[in-house]
C-alpha cells in the first residue's frame, strides 16, 4: 500500500502578525521556525562576516546562516569567496575551527584538497575514479549570491531577485553613520567574538536590541551602579530620544536625538570622556571632515540599530544573532575598532567587556529576561501578545521613516511588519 504524506497547510502569517498584537506560536512552533530559516535566512540577505576579519590570503571564518554552515575565505587574488563548508566527495565539513589561515583547504576525511578559489586541486588515487570524473566539476560550492556594503558581507543562498542595496534600503545611512566615526571611514572587527547562548527565540533578541522600554525594569543594577548611565535623560518617558522604523525590517533607537538636545558635549556615547583625553583622534576627525562636521559626528555618535534579520549595530559593538531552534539562539558580540582611532579603541574594548563579557552588566540581564519570556510564551494562554504601545502616536516623516517615543513599540512593529510580508509571499516570489 502506497502511503502519501499529508500536505502541511500553509501558515497564515497575516493572521499571526497583526498591527498591535502577535500570536504566541510565533516564538515556539517548530514549523514556523523551519519556515523562517528558508524564507528569511536562506531566501533573503543575511550578514555573514566583515572583510576586516579576513585581511590576508588564506584567512577564513566559519559562520552559520540559517541551517547552513559557510566558509568565508580571502583568496589569493584578494577577493573573498564564500562556500558551503562541505566536501563534495563524502560530505564532511572542511573547517572545524571558527577561524584561521590556510594556504589550501584539505578535507580531514579523505584528503581532497581545494585551492582558496574553491577548485579541486588534488585527491588521493585519482586514477581510481571513472573516466567521466571531472576535477573541474568537483570543486567547492559557492553561495548563490554575495555582496557587501561598508565592509559588511551579506549572502543570499536562494536567489530572490532583490539586490543587497534594495534589501538595506535606508539602513545604509546607519552603516554610513558608524563608518563616519573613523577618520578614514573604515572599521575593524578584529578583537574576536564573545559568544552567548540564549535560551530564547531569535526574534526576542531582535526585539530587545531596539527596545527602549525595558531598561529600568531589567537593567536596574546597572542604572544604580553607573552614574553616567543613570543621568542620561533618555531613561525617562519624556526623553527626546526617538525610536525609528526605517522600513524593510530595519529599526533604530535614535540616541543622537537626545545627545543633540542635551547640548554640545562630545562623546556622551562613550561615557562622556573629555575630548582632551583623545587629542589625536579629535585632530584626525577635524582633519578628515572639518571641525564643524567632526563636532557633529562626535556629538551624535554611533547608531543603535537592528538590520533585518541578524545584524545589530549596537553603538560601539556589533552583534550577530544566530537562530538554533525555536527556543535557543546564539548572540555574538564584537567591539568596533575605528581605523585611525587607537586612543578610543582600547576604551571601546574595555567597555564591551564590561557590558557584554562573562561578568558584564548588560548581557546577563538580557539573557535572563529572554529565558523568562520564552518560558512565558510556552504557556497556552493568553493566546495573543500585546504590541500596541504608542501605535496611535507614530509620526511618518516625508522620507517614510516612522518615528515614536523611546518607550513606544514602533521599532518592534517595524520588524514584524516586514517579517509578515516576507513570510507571506507566495513560493517563488520576492518579498
């Protein structure tokens, strides 16, 4: 008797994601998680690496996008190739370490050897293969599409017809704002990545990255211990700080709006350090941009943004979100080193360790509340999650950017609106 597997009914994401509320199954259902891996992480653009991580020929990093493990390597011609971390012979993973340098890539199973450009260049007992065996057709498999902006490298594993620039939309301004804090316009992600396992759905981490509502409740110990943090005016409901929805799932907490309103003090974004302590950096910025523009940049500081679906420009940190299962994720954090700003980079490293390190003030709080939230949504009731704070107060600017107060949920709704569109498109269509 032939058994035919039942066809799974298509999930109605337009019902599950509504303008002011979400269905709890979005955080727990394995079928939804599987859909997300295919439609968002495989069928859309995802961040994979920064070009500063692999500056020299043979440098590589291994990264996971969706369910796929990828190998990004600097080739001998200086270009970056991104391949699936899988030997075409018997399927073994080629690189087990997270990063390193190799003059060639050799499979640990049967010693098939590949050049840095993916070509198969050697294998034991080649004469044992059939006459129609072709080395030229047996190289590493590159990803379908890769592109970069400002050194940030993205991949699209299942081509969707949308260019990276179209995917980023107005979020290119956020990357540009970060790069502009370097007098040379370049950043380096070379300090290494801290890795935190989070017992929560990946979308909870996305939401939390641009949530201005939770600080007093979740980070009370930090506010009590840190005088500078405690006195920044954006911790109040009346703060001039805005949250912004840039469209296409990219969102932001606009701290520069508060720094501008607070006056002309430089470096509020790095603890209010006196400019006299960073004389070489300040001079380099003045030389690069002119004093007026440099002053503006050093007042406003870096973005605090979430770029759909997995990259956060978290002020002077970069964070990457890696989904593992409906209830588990990994968050990677690396401090941003500004090219031409060595005086500031050491401070940035220490501040990153203090906030996001094993004994950091911030990461433990966020991990704990994420776990509590995951436990909560696993309950059957209440069926719907409220996401309506500030819904009737949003202002749409002429350029389409949507603004609201710091403690409103505009940034979360911006993510979910784009999520709904991506997850609702017909198979084969582009979102």
